[in-house]
């Protein structure tokens, strides 16, 4: 009996000692937060319900931080736009970081409101991010591209440098929405449009605020070297005078109709086009618009004088005009078609 009692007491004390040791180990682990890589190897210490904590970005031995001023960045078009103004990238000790700060601007939830997104990546490939609201002034209208209604004929060899040529001649321009010129940022591409020697010029521009716009216009392309977009002021003035004289002479041919200066008007996409021998020719493809004084379309009231023989090389002149419901006639426009 005494032997059994002694065995029982010994066993009980051993169990109590083991429990005490386990409790001490658990207290030590959770107090000093031994990494999961270690505790996971001790089944009764691991847990699937560990608390998630925020991860701070480290660069080297210090914490990488993007410091952004409080409040929104307000810009009204005056001076240079600099989204990194007063924004700094620092290590934990306050020293300047050598990491690269990346800036991206996206649309906000209100008119003329944007979100500036900053990001930087440390040496350990962990990225830290920050944001700041950008407020644009009420005068901001978004980017725009302006195209002259007298686009000149260009050489086919100039297609690859079309944007610079047209911009240099004053035929196209772009602004950022505050009136600041961004013509040099215009991106373009051109492709044949039909078989009449016309190319479709697609242009787009994006401003520093992340907004973009695009426009497409037809451009007449010469196959030879007889076209030039680099015209002097004297040449443009002479062309305008010649055009006015031509229109005046053409008006006399339809003087039996009623010409009203406030009446309808017709606009062509070009005044000179080149097509290949044997190709199809659709004169309606060169009429941009025909409207009466109220802006109503007059497509069914367009008249044409002249014809084009696409099988015979040479230059052919066509004359166009439109008539409104009151019998008023627009100024006659002339189109020269060169069959080569």
C-alpha cells in the first residue's frame, strides 16, 4: 500500500511539473513572439488564428517612407505643374532615400478632381505607397486638338513625320486644358482611306493630368514631290486670293440661282486629290458637310458640275454647291482630281 501511494505521488508530481514547464514555454513564446517558422514546429504552440499586422516597407536597415503634405494639391494652370512638389522619400533615420519615386494620376470621384498615386520600391523589393488629392481649377476644360480647316496636300514621303510637319505649318495644335501648348505631345498615325489618294490621320494627345483626347481627319497625299506644307505667309495669302477669285468666277456660272450670303454652305475635305488610273472615284467622299442656315443637312440637295475619267491620266475639275429649301445657293467649291 505504501509503495502504491509513493508511486502515485511521484507520477502526480511529474505531471504537475510537465504542465508547469509547458505553461512557462507558452508564456515565453507569446511574450517574445517567436516567429511562426519556429512555433509551427511545436504543434501545441502553433495557431491558425494569428493576428495580422501592417507590414512596413524596409529599405536596407531603415524604413522607407513617402512623406506627402496634408491637404489637396491645387493647380489652376499658373506656373509649372509638379506633383512631386514638397513630397519626399526618406529612410527611418530621416535621411533622403535613393529609391525611385513613381507618380501616377487617376480620376477622382468629383469633377476636376484627380488622385495622385505615389509608389517606391526598396532594396528588398517591397513597395510602399501613398496618395494625395489633386484639385484642378474651374477653368480646366480637358485637353484638345485643333485642326485647321485648310489642311494642305502633303507628300507621301512625309507621312512618317506628318505631325511635326503639320504642327510646323500651323495646321494643328493642342493645349492641356488650361491653354498651355502641348502640340509636341501629339501622337499620330496615318493610313490610306479608300482609293482616292486620301489618308486618314488619327491624332491623340495626353496631358500631365492623365486626360486624353483624339481626333481623326482626312489628308490628301501626293505621290510625287509637288506638294509642300511649309508655306510662307505670302504663299498662303496668294492662295486665298486665287481661291476667292475662283469662287467669284464660279458664282457667275450659277447666277440664275439665288445667292444669299446668309444662306446654305458647303465644305469639302480637300481641294486637290490624287487617284490612281483605273481606281474607283466617289465624289461624295470629299464633301465634309452641307447645311442650311439652321444647321440642317442638305446632302440630298448637292449639285455637281464636271466629270472624272479614271481610265485617262490628267487633271479634272469638279464644282460643287448645295441649295436650301428656299432656293438659296451656297458658294461653289472646286475640287481638282489628278488621275495618275
